[in-house]
C-alpha cells in the first residue's frame, strides 16, 4: 500500500517528523509514505504535522510496541 517506507525506530522527537518531511519531499503528490516509530510522542506529532502541511494521515496505529503511520502526500 505504501510507495516508500521510513524506519524511524529509536529516534526521539523531532527526528521522526524531520526524517518524514525529508522523505515526503522525494515522493510525488498522491504517493503514500509508511513511517514506523517507537517514540510515543510521535502519535500527536504526526497528527499535528499532517494538519500543518496539508498531507493526509491515512492511518495511525500501534503494532507490537511500534507506531505505524501512513501519510499521503498532498
């Protein structure tokens, strides 16, 4: 489902967001980025990031102690 995957495991705020922003820059509009993070704060961070940037947060879930996000580039 995702066009690209970013593993931000072990990184703390704001690094998962910064890496996601950089990786989204490599994608075309409409493509989906899957992010895997371990920082519990990343849940609120990615919600805010999606609102601020106009990208769509398609999914936000916890899976085996990791947080998985699907962001669709605007």
